[in-house]
C-alpha cells in the first residue's frame, strides 16, 4: 500500500504539470512544480498542503489513481480477490481555508471531512471512493458539525449533498449515489460558469446569489426561483436541476441538494482554459 500511495502521488503530480489541449498550463507552477507539499505519506494515509486551486482536482485524481493501482497490484488487489473480498477504495477530506488560518485547525477539519466521506463505505462497499470538502470563508475555528448544521433546514433538508462518489459505482440498490457523483458536481459547476459567445457568464452573480438565498427558504422557494431563471436563460440552466426539474432529491427520506456545493466549488473547479488564464504566473 505504501508503494501504491507513493506511485499514485507521483502520477497525479505529473498530471498536474501537463499542458491542456491548447498548450496552456491549467495549474500554477512554482519552479516547474505544482504548489503542493506532501506532509504525510504512509500506508493509505496522505496529508498535503497546497494551493486552493489544486486541492479538489488533486484529491479527485489521487483517489482515482490510488484505487486503480491498489486494484491492479497483486499484493493488494490480488490478495483481496483471493480472499473473495472487494477491492480497496479511499476517502479524502479537503479543507480550503484562508492563508493565515490555524494550520492544525485546517488539518482537523480535513480529518472530519474524511470521516464524513467514509459513509460511502457503508453505503456502497469498501471498494468505493468518495471525498467531502468545505470552503471556509470565516477566520474562526470551525467544527464540521456546526458547519453542516448551518446548512440544514428545520425540516431536515440538507443544503449539501456531500460526500461525492469518485470513480465507478458498482452497485447502488438504494440510490445513495444518485445525483452526488463527482460528475454531478462538475455538471453543476459547468452550468454555473457557462459563458455566452462574448465570454460573459450566462448566469450573472446576482442571479446566482438569488438562487443561493432561495435555498435557505426551503424547497418551494428555491425551485420557484430556479424555474423563473430557467424561463429567462433557457437551456443554459440545464445541469443545475435533476430530471424532475427540482434542485432537490431524497435519499432515505432526507432531502438533499447539490447546488450550494457547486456554488462553493465554482472558484476551485473552473474550466481548464479559464483557470489557466487566471493563474498563469506573471
């Protein structure tokens, strides 16, 4: 597992340095390397401190690469198959904080987020991967329980859909992973950041703010605001809601929505070309 973790790290760091199809660097490099520093690497444990723009893409790629390497390695996946056990997945927590936020508190929040992500193990099996993240704008030390409570409505509806499943979903009889796969998050971010022929955002900041505020007033208000927005911008709003036309869905009787997650992740999951333009060193 040490070998799989180290090799996964090497491959992901190498991928972060690769130019996109247009020859531009999607991520800022320092002396030719991504702004990422590994602090702990052993077994299946990995802790890194990095630039916020790298955090989510790095975590998703690392989980995918580690699970693949572990599955293909006879010393890990081979032994599990001999024991008729499932493969080995991994989970991650990503805490995006201000530069001067207490480091030990950031690590603590990341650990709490990792524990939250491990819900995927009980729901889908030990061979699945997932990650949870939080973008912390405040300076005070924050506990995940309080952060999640602040985004839970009185009726129990959660305004976050985390954790997000990374990689293939082999079996999901209860629909636990529905609407909260990593690709679902990317789809919502793409809808929020879609641009017109002149390169301007189709959804203005004011419209996004109005949608965000509606979430805290409950499903009825939020969905009504979404329908008004969809009437104005048409297909450009596609991707924010599910097949039912609602921003919400239910899992085991609890309402969830992924819109707030996408809004929080937008600044850290920009389209590759837009990120390249913003982060190229001067």
